[in-house]
C-alpha cells in the first residue's frame, strides 16, 4: 500500500516542519536532540522509518526511548528505556569523539553559506539585540557529521552575512585576516561535515557541494520559488527546486498527536470539521 497523505486543512505548519525534519533522520544513526520540535521529529522517526536510531538528549540521557514527548531535554522521562542517564559532559564527549551523525539546531539568522547566529543582532560590542547565546549550538554543529537547522522564515533572518557567526557554515572567516575560506580548510583534521539542510516555515534548503551556497530544494504548499527568493536578502538559487515539500501522512499525524504529543506541548492539533 502507498502512503496516505493528509489533505490540506488536516495538518498545520508545525506538523509539516516536524515531518520534514523527521525524514532527515536515517536508521541506525546517532542523533543529538535539543528541546522542542526536534525532539518530536526524532521520536517520530524512531516510531516510523528509523526504529534503530540512537537518541542523545542534550542534558545527558543516551539512547532514551520515552513513550511520550518529554517537556525538555532535562525531563526525567528522557531516562525511560535509556542505556545511560548521565550529564552534559558525557553527551558532548560522545559528540566530540565523532560518534554523532546528525544534530538538530535552531537559529535567529542564517546566511547563504549556512553560518548561523544565535548571539546578537548588530555589532557584538554594542548590539541592537542580544540573543540567547550559543548554548550547545556551535559544539553540535562542529562535532556532528551533518546538522539540520529549523527556523522561522523572515527576510531579516535569511541574510547575506550574519551579524555574528555562532555556528560556522560551509565558508567561514579565517582570522585575523577575516577572509572567507572553506570549512574543510579551516577545520583540518577535525573536519567531519557541516550543515546539510535548513527547514524553514517557507521551504527546505540545502547546500551545493562545491560552492557551499544555499539553494531551495522544496517549497512548502502554498509557496512559490519566487516568493521564497523574495524572503531572502541574498540571491537564492531556485534553479534546483524539486517540487513541494512532502505533506504529512495520516499515520504520522496520528503518532504526533495521539502518541507523542497528545498534550500539545510543542505541536498544536489542527481543529477538524
């Protein structure tokens, strides 16, 4: 039997982002999760196409298999079915040793090379806005083989150059000269990979293997490539659009709302009827 996709009106934008993020996960991978929608996406993958993935919650629980979504990475439910309940040191040590395949992250700004900012808007010493800071963002992005960023899409967020590079993308500044150089060159022996996708509220974006520049892969239903390009401050490549983002299946929606997040902690249920 083929997949039974949900019809428009049966799912919301958060459902679409969750399912798009879930499909980035492969079976048998080690995946690093932060609080929020990424937790739902990874657990959804665990209950569908990737039953053997190993989930690391950022606060230190390894291979957790909670029956429903924890409220945060520090929730005691993260420990249910886990191989080990430890702390931040162990979680990030595993990442540092190169065992993490995929990390899910967020950001306030992203540029054409996948550099992400969660530190400040404007000059660092006299910012227009001080943001939440790096947290584990640069560590996970640097140590994982690939990272996926989930972001709200606004023109002020998709910029030519981020105000501050919290998490390096495919071309980063080499100091003290400040010139942009390939990530592989800067990281040397520590290089493992980098940003593989940005999933925004408008579409799914990937990066060219040669240039490191972002391009539009799929548009979310109701969006056009031209509209999405206008939502970027840089000249977005829309020549490689594969079509619309695959909508959620009815089974995925059932798992999200009846099994994983029935209390709508992270993903609201769309009223039916």
